[in-house]
C-alpha cells in the first residue's frame, strides 16, 4: 500500500512529536515513532514512558498501516527535503520507501507489537478518571509557563521542585515554581473552582508546551497520576510528579515593610554590566539602597577588577546594603521587563525579598521571591 502527503505538512506533525523521543535510553525501541494510518488519518506517536506526544494528519492512502519507524532518521530525512510531494510506499520485508520528484530513500520499520503501550488518558468511567478539567487560551498558558519555568529546580534530589505546581482553589489557578533560591507565585483568576487540588507538572513537559502554544484554546485534564494537554491536532500526556510540593506560602515574608520602586529594564541593564565583575559560585552583586537611587557594585578579586553604577529609584526604608546572586537577580528581572515599574518589598539584608509589578496584568496576580546572599563586610 502507499500514501501521499506534502513534506512540509508532515514535517510539522513529526516536529511536534519528536520532543518526546529520548536521545539516550537503554530501551532502544523508544527511539522510534509509532505510525498508525487508519481511514486516511496518519497518527504519529512518540514516548519516553513518562510522557507521550501524538499528532495527526490527513493523507491520501489506499489502505491502513501500523509500524515502528526510526524517529531521528525519518525526522531528519523529511526536514531535509524542502517543500515537495511525497509518495510513501509500504513494501515487503518491512521496508518503507519514501519517493519524491528527485529521489527516494528506503527505511526499515518493525512491527507495532514491539512498541510499548502508548499512555492514554483515562475516561470518565475509569478509576483514574479526570479530577479537574478546564480550557485556557494557549497564550494565557504560555504566559504562565514563561513567567514560572525559569525558577523550576534542576536538582534531582528535590524531585517535587523539578516541576511547576498547578494549584486549584476558589481564588483561581495558581502556578508556582521554585528552586529554593527563587520562587514565582502566579495566580490566574479566571480559573476559579469550588474544589481544591494540587498537581505537579514536570519541567520537561512545560518546556515542550512553551514551544508549541499559540492563540488556540487548550483543553487540560488532570487525573490522580497524569495530565493531558490537547491542542487541536496534538495531545501531550504526561505522568505527574507524585511528591508533596513544599509549603511555598510559609517562605513568603509578611513583614517586609520597605518598598523599593525601580524600572526593571534599567536595573537589569546595570546588573548585566556588573555581572562582568563578579566571581565565584555565588557571583555576588551588592545593592546599596538610598531614597532616590541604587548603587550597584561588584568586585572580581582574582582579576583585580571592580565596577559600580547608579540606577534611579525610589526607596522609603532605612538605608540598606543587600547582596544577591547576580545570575538569579538577572533572571528575575528579565521576566519582569514587560512592566514599566516593579516594587521590591524588603525587611532586612538577610530576609527574602518579594518583587511584583506596580500594575498587575488583568486577571493575573504575580509575585516573585528572591533570597539574598550574605555580604562579606
């Protein structure tokens, strides 16, 4: 049998599925795509057993087909062809022949039975049926992921913090991410629910979503163990992180009475220059706060180099010197540059600082937290 498809349209489909294919795995069968062609619809699956992606495309076919195809070889072949018409022939001895106007390649495939069972999301009648479901604009979900994902921990010794917390309540849907040094607490008020629920979505899952989300609506389903994101012709199913998320509310200080008001773009620009003069693992930068300005300073003792720079600001507290890891401060600020002004709430040089926009985005409430570092004075 054979089927016909445009190479660019096929490339769009496989590029959505390819992120689920592991690059290094002892289970070599996972380095393949599963193809299922039925009634003129080709569905392509990829999985690493923790997460699976599938996407579909209509093709012109004269029969059905099921087979397991080398993922990287097939993906790179289709990507290299440009925009052309393809005829894909399924031949004897498990051979797939891909033909275009100027050439052809032959790729071996294996039987579907050798591929692991692709995870599917439970239906309403099954024991692990959805506990929460909602629809959200792809741009809103992308906004939430963009604002939180940088703070997700990369340390495997704290698995719960290697994901983003989705917390449902009467206030709305709260997205929380932290690595112990930074914390992002983002409330989406348009998703208020009567019931409460907490789910941790792994960082590699939100990373994939970040790349594919657009203005189209996304349907999201949570069960006790899995999450499903459905975006028109694509579905991502992933196992949730089955750990207890840290009590993030306990680390958000309530006593921070001093307010520092500053332009995030101007402060970020200065921080990036001062980072050139930081050294060591902590890459310390010092902020000296006074009523109308911040003096930023840093020193690289090994090179005998130092720098300092003033940034206009407004501060209503006692004079203070406070230190930060300049990389962490830079990342926090870079995710706030869509605001003209941000506020730092401070207490002492050793207490966590909260940071938030002067004007919140409609239907959203964003708070970031940054831990200071001890200065050597």
